[in-house]
């Protein structure tokens, strides 16, 4: 029933915002934050401490070793039907923006272009000396921390760490997309991590219908138009 309603809403729409969280990658074998990925302990240390701005300052090598561990787990994960469906939607809608909180790069791998990555990408480094961004696709890396091929400085992971702000330009473009969207479809996010979780609220305030796909209702609450209870990989292809 809710799938049919959502299909009808989507069929009449041109301007779409797709907003994804860890749940869209769950069926690819990537643990969600609250499903264990966020409470991980590695070498006796808390994941939130290892993934912190403070740790980049105090032990960059350790941060990279932790990220290499995570990159190693992700290397064997591929996009699932949810990522693939979203990639195809770029042709279905004349104005579609994809905003993700994920750092796993799976939207990229499924063929989505111009993904607005609110929390960065684990497959990219950012030079601490000159700011250059560099794709670092190979894992294990030949050295950690990796060196910048522009200036020889040290890279840090190009990921938003605990204690850091979202990249301002990316968030601005995501907010603009939320303001003009006719439909905002929220997939696999607990919608608890602000300011990212603000986007569906912005869209709703500007008159968009909000469709949520999640096995459990999330924190969006009020402005929700259609809730589709189910797994992203099952539901999205049917939309
Ligand atoms: P979250 O872990 O807080 O919430 C995940 C949500 O996905 C839950 O609401 C859960 O019910 C739902 N879910 C689980 N399986 C699903 C499925 N098969 N289909 C659809 N939904 C499903 O994740 P979040 O809201 O993205 O916030 C956590 C933060 O952790 C984010 O900032 C993100 O950057 C980070 N994170 C990223 C990854 C990744 O890159 N894949 C993984 C874990 C955490
Ligand atoms: Zn550099």
C-alpha cells in the first residue's frame, strides 16, 4: 500500500532529494553505526576516540592504521540493489540530488555521480600541508600516513571526524537541494545525527513530501508523509 502511494508521488515529481545513511549499505555487509559499527573497540580503544580530530593531532599513524582496518573490511563490500536503483534514478528525474552520510563510497561504485558526501569518503586523503585531495583506492596502503603526491606532506583521511564540522560547501548545496525538492526520500538513517538530520525537515518546511524507507521508524517523526517499513535493497527497486 505505502509502496503504491510512494510510487505515485515519485511518478509525478521532477525535483528529488535522496538522503541516505548507514542502513543503505547494511545489505552490502557494512555494519551500521548503532548496529555495532559505532560501538566498536579496536586494539582496546573506542572507535569514537580513534575517529577523532584530537587523535589526528596526537597520533596520525594510529588513525591511519584504524582506517586501514576499516578500509580492508570495506574492500570486499559491493553496492547492493538500493545503491543501484538510486544510481538509475539520475535518469528518471530531471533534478535529482543524492546526499549521503556514508563514507564507504558505495554510491560512487554503483555509478552515482556528484554525490554530496556530508561526512567525506574513506577512499580519499586530504593533505594536512596543502589541502590537496587524493584518491587512495588501494588497501593496504604502501605507507601510513600516506604522502601527498603534490607537496610530499602527510595525508589525513578525508572524513569528518568526531569534534569536526561538516564541509560547509557540501552542506550548503545539500540544503539548497532540500529547499527546492518536491520529494525527499530518506533511506536507512536513524536521522539522529545533526545537522545532517535537518535536511528532511528543511524539505518538509518547503512543502516536500517525505518518504522514509527503513525497517524501523526513525527519528524523523512529524513531517513524514509515507513510511515504508522494509529493507532498502528490497524496497527501492520496487519504487
Ligand atoms: P545509524 O547507524 O544511526 O542508523 C542506521 C539506520 O539504518 C537505522 O535507522 C536502521 O533501522 C536502518 N537500517 C538498518 N538496516 C537497513 C536496511 N537494510 N535498509 C534500510 N535501513 C536499514 O546510521 P546513520 O543514520 O547513517 O548515522 C550514523 C553515522 O555513522 C553517520 O554519520 C555515518 O557517517 C556513520 N556511518 C557510516 C557508515 C558507512 O559509511 N556505511 C557506516 C556506519 C556509520
Ligand atoms: Zn600536499
